[in-house]
């Protein structure tokens, strides 16, 4: 008899609740969980393909260990022993910086990826940390760090209540949203319009999201910072600002007005390829809306002025009084956040506390640019990275210049990949540790709850018991921490106990904590949960803003794991509420509207006003049935319109002699590719589009479906030198390319 089980979908940031159909131990179906407190039954084609992905026959079932140059199946004991033999010895010989760590996107979609990497980094003592954030949202962390003193204080648009949404460089109808967790994002946009609200989309492509909009502006890629600066300048010059209660918590409005003085609509219009009237009208409409939210994503981040654009987005929210008010952009309060503390000055946020070895890139949020990983490995000299731990990452496809990285990885002394697939990156590992499939893993969204448009909390225990021979990813991470610390053989539960002990010791010693003076060991004994990670989750929930704080009185309604498990469809914690000034951590204790590193970048931005724009630039695109580099192996998601084609506007195609369906050669800094052309007028002229995550034609992988339709790797067009300098984020959108037909 088939049964059902609930599981939060890990395949994108929307975190929909799924109802899985299970026969024996196999997931045979997935539909939306109608009773889910947040997603209310919504599902997309990826969630519906959960079963196929979960049971993909190409998923590795056992660890692989390299012997005599070849990866062979091995036992877990052999795999961890190989790591214990290699990594501590390299650290002894060459120091902690000789080990690099790469953390990829799915770490934000697993419990393991949130609970253990900080412990791994501490155990290794390395500063060579590279993550997908520097291909993605690091500009937002940096701008939030500078504005609010906390790089994780990222406001999200109040989608369900706003009157006016200005959306830049995001296509949530295909991506289902990012840094804004909102199941059924498309439905929420339609609801915004149905209640009389206004949607304005800024995107060089007429995306499915743009098609839903009241107004679509298609500026030249990379020009968002200029456009946003002109919007802010107009608000300031026309006295349309109305920060309201924010004024008393904000410093630097006068300095801002002066710094943005030169960015008039007339000045930026040619560079943006918009009219000054369009820009002015947008500023006025934004100011006039009863409530409004400005929100930007990939197209506003992975560009040369990504940090400035990210900063200006919040500047607009602040100037219009929409930050931190219902209907504007608010800071969620997640159940595993630290409980709010009293307002007051904090430590602030600094950039460049250390620099990368080869190019001297400044760190941001303790990370170095992923685009610089290859040179840190292949450039000789002291401090070179000789060993790499890669967790849930496929940088050979997702980062610039995969060919160079490919060669660099092949030259490492030692590499570990924690990955379910043998793919373009993990094929270089000496040890591959494959996590159990999602149906066999518990799930909690530590990360996405902090970006959710409604406060809520949900937990999925494993839907299917752990199969014989499989290892839960949490245990893999815990054992990895032990193996690199010279403690291989210790019970992995010790890693969780240490983490719990450290948190409780800190809380019990903290004069501001409700637990001050209590006995950490006694509290640890009270934790619920059948595993180390569950106990850690219980601790975070109980200490969090909705937690029971270990209150002695039973029957209270404070949160903990037991209470959460009694609500399998989740617990709704209400709409987003204002959180200022409590969350500010700047040195001044106020919003610092014009931080020094930003002020120093503005002249460079102004300099671009006189640049001659490139004739042809490239932007990316996402397809609903795809996800970065790793969903091309599921037959239900492959094929159809999910193809790696180069979209070209009909006028450009005619000018360059390109024909729909025929190949063209595209060339840029990092190399050239042959790719089939798709002529479409959904792009503006002067812009071509190629999706990322393709190029599955390297030998030595085990991706039978993906390898049959490999596509090309767009990131081979980049050499890794184009970065947003403040955040170290790679420029993945708006870089110049040349196109020629292939006869
Ligand atoms: N040109 C261009 N490049 C881009 C982008 C773009 O827009 N344009 N987008 C960028 C963005 S936003 C991102 S986030 C990055 C993503 O790039 P990466 O961080 O490299 O992530 P993915 O490509 O999604 O690869 C994920 C890896 O994790 C593995 N994996 C899947 N599930 C699990 C799991 O449960 N546990 C573990 N341990 N591993 C798992 C997969 O097999 C795969 O190897 O790509 C970036 N690259
Ligand atoms: N189906 C699917 N969903 C996904 C993913 C996926 O690969 N597939 N990836 C997930 C990940 S890791 C992330 S980070 C999110 C990303 O979520 P989104 O940011 O919504 O993703 P994109 O679809 O890449 O949207 C970026 C848009 O920016 C536009 N753009 C490019 N350059 C510029 C520019 O200079 N200015 C402006 N204004 N627009 C520009 C592009 O045309 C594109 O439409 O999606 C997540 N969800
Ligand atoms: S929208 Fe995202 S979370 Fe929801 S079902 Fe689709 S992939 Fe899963
Ligand atoms: Mo991403």
C-alpha cells in the first residue's frame, strides 16, 4: 500500500511543502501539501520531479576513493581514513592556508550545510573560503553589512501587502524567487496586480515576469546602479523623500544628496539607454505609492557595480520610508535567529580584513572570490592551496574559466568532494562522500526562513528510513570535521555535543540572556531530538525569538522541536513586523546611509557615464525546470524548451548574419564557444543570452542523461578578472562578447 509523507522541497528558495507518495522505500509521486502553512499546496515542475531526482540511478551509493589514479568504490571507513591520512599531514607540512574550502549552493538547502561548515572551517583554521555567494548575492551582504552593520540583515519585499513593487534583475516566474522566500511567487505577483498594485520590472529581457508587469524597462545590462542612482537623485532633488520614523535612526542623508548630485536622469539616460522622462516618472511613482518595495536579484548583483546597486535599492527603500514598514521591505524574524537584543551601537562591518594571496582581493564576510580559486591553486609560492574540501559545489561549471579550474583541481595534492554525483568538479576528488538522497534526510530551512515573506517554521523528518550502506549528510560532515582534525574514529555525536556545549556555555555566561547563571550541562540534558542535528535544532529553536527558553513551566507555547514536530504542516508565526532599530549593529547604532567604501566607489561609477558601451553584451537566464548545474540528469526535467541556446534579437541576427537553429561562434575574455542560435525578440538589441550550468561533456563523470545533451559552459567566456570590487562577486551579466556565424 502506498503511503504519504511530508517533505519540504530543497530544490529552490521557495521551500514548498510537498506530499510525497511512497511505495516501499521509493518516492513515486509528489504533490503540493495543501495544509502547509506557507506554501498552501503550491508546487512547480521541479518539486513534482522529486521522486525522479531522489531515485536517479546515477546518484552515487557508496564513497569513492582514488587508488592508482582511479576513483573506486570504497567503504565509509576507508574514505574517512584516507582523509585522516592526508589532510592533517598537509596542514602540518604547509600550514592551514594550504587547505581551501568551497561551499556550493545546495548547502543552503540542507541541514548539514548550515550546521557543520562553520565547525569545519574552525577545525581547519583556513581563511581560504570560497562560496557560491561570490557568484551570487555577496553584493547584498556587503551593502547590508555597511548600511545596517549586519551582512545578514537583508530586507525582503512585503509581497503580499505592498502597493508597488519595483523588481530589478530578477525573474521569479522562472526562478521562484531568491533572497525572498515566497512559495508561489508568480501567484503573489498576480495578486498584487489584482488588488490594484503596480509591478514594474527592469530587465534587458522581456521575461515571463516582465510579461506580468504594468511597466517593463529594458535598460542596457550593467547599468542598474546608474538607473537607481538617478531615481534616488530625483527623489532628493524634487524633495520627494519621506523617510518618516526612519529619519531618527539614519545618518548621512545630506551627504548622500551631495554624493548623488551628478546622477541626474538626464546624465544617466544615455548609458542606461532609457529616457530621462521614464526615469523621472518612475521615481515619482515610487514616491507617490502608499507603500512600495524595491527588490533586486541576480541581474543587479552579478555585475560590475553590484554592491552599489544593492546599496541603492535599500537607499530607495529608506528615502521613501518603506524600509521596515508593512507593505515595504521588512526584515524577517526567523525561529532560529538569535533572539533580539537591546538596540545600541555594535561592532560594525569591515571589508578587507585580509586579502587573497595572488591578486590581493579583499575578503568580504570572511570569503574570497570564487573566481580567484584557480589562481590560488595553480600559482606557485608559499601559501598555495594544495588541498581542497568541496561541499555541494560544481565550480568547474558555475564559476568563471572552468577550463583553468579543471586543470588546477587536477593538480591538487588532495581533494574531498561531498556530493551525490560524480560530475565535472567531483571527478577530480581523491575522496567523494555521497550524501543520502533527500527522501532519507531531515530538512529544516535555517537560511531561507530568514528571507521569508511571512514568519513561519516547518520541519521535515526523513520521509524514508536511511537505506543500508547510506550515510546521512550530517554524519558525513561531522565525520569530516573529525577526520581533518586528527580525531578520526571519535563518535561523530561528539561534534554536535561540542557545538551544543559551546552555545549553552556562552548563553549561560551572557548577562543579557534569560539563561544567565544556569548550568549548561543540565540544559543540554533537556534537549529533545533523536540525533545530534535534531538536538542542535531544538537548542536553536528554544533560544530563538519564539523559543521556550527552557522555561520550567510546561504547557507554555514557546517553541521547541517537540512542539514543531506536533505541527507537521508547520507553524505560522505571523506577518513580517518592523524590527528597527533593534537589529542595527553599526558602530553608530544608526543606519549609515553613505558608508565610506561606497562613497569611494561613486566616482568610478560616475566615470562610466562617458564610457562607450560595448556593441554586444551577454546576460544569463534561468529555466523553470533547471537548477544551476545539477538538474540536467533528470529525464522529466530535461529537453523541451530547457535548452542551452544563445538567444539573439532578430535585428542583431540580421546584422551579424545569424540564422535561427544554426550554430554561431561566441567569443569573450576567457575563450570561445560554438552554440546554436535561437532568434527571439524577447531580448533588447545589443544583448544575447546564454544559460549557465551546462557543458556536461567532460570525461570521467557519471551523468548519463546530462552527458547526452551536454550544452556549453557559458562561464568559459570569462577569465575571472571581471569582479564587483567591493564584494569580489564575479561579473556574470553584461560582459562584452563577439559573435560570428559558423558557415
Ligand atoms: N554564468 C552564470 N554563472 C552562474 C550563475 C549565473 O546566473 N550565470 N549563477 C550563480 C549562482 S546564483 C549560483 S548559486 C552558483 C551555483 O553554483 P554551485 O554552488 O557550484 O552549485 P550548483 O551548480 O547548483 O552545483 C551543486 C552541486 O551540489 C551537488 N548537490 C546537490 N544536492 C546536494 C546535497 O544535498 N548535498 C551535497 N553535498 N551536494 C549536493 C550537485 O551534485 C552539484 O555538484 O552558480 C553561479 N554561476
Ligand atoms: N528554475 C530555476 N530556479 C532557480 C535557479 C535555477 O537555476 N533555475 N537558481 C536558483 C539560484 S541559485 C538563484 S541565485 C536564484 C536567482 O533568481 P533570479 O535572480 O530571479 O534569477 P534569474 O532568472 O537569473 O534572473 C535574473 C534576471 O536578470 C536579468 N539581467 C541580466 N543582467 C541584468 C542587468 O544588468 N540588469 C537588470 N536589471 N537585469 C539583468 C536577466 O535577464 C534575468 O532575467 O534562482 C534560484 N532558482
Ligand atoms: S517552487 Fe521551488 S520549492 Fe517549490 S516545488 Fe518548485 S523547486 Fe520546489
Ligand atoms: Mo544562487
